[in-house]
C-alpha cells in the first residue's frame, strides 16, 4: 500500500512537472519568435535589415527562377542625409529616416508569391 501511495505521489509530481515544462516551452517559443523578428528588423524604422534582406532576396530569386519571372532589387541613397543629420541633429535625422522608410514601405510593398 505504501508503495502504491509513493508511486501515485511520484506520478502526480511528474505530471505537474510536465505541465510546467510545457508552459515554459510555449513561453520560450513565443520569445524566440519575438527575438527572430527583432533580429530581422531595424529598431528605428521597423524595416527589414541586411540579415532579412539576404534571406528575402534568396527566396525571391529562387521563386523567380522556378516561375521563369524577372526579378528586380532597388537600392536607394538619401542624398545629403549626413549634412541634414549634422545640421538639424540626430532626432530630426531619425525622424527623416522613419519618414523615408514609411514612404518606401507604403509605396513598394507588394504581396508575396505563395
């Protein structure tokens, strides 16, 4: 009888631990998704950074090859940004970068090929 009671306690404790570990796993998965997003986005503008660009270009190129479609990439430079940033200050420079990024995103975003 004592053996069965001990086994029940151990079994109950293990079940509780499994539930706890499952909850921790779900939390870690959620945090990992957030970290992955942060690793691919510029903190100031919210647009994709170089790491995301590399991945995106690779995927788009592979899709274009499979579908025999052309592909294009656009690179821009903000003329005289350093002068603007130096003259008006970093806060205004940041605001300008955010505005440019938002304008480009709104103008150039298109649905992904599925």
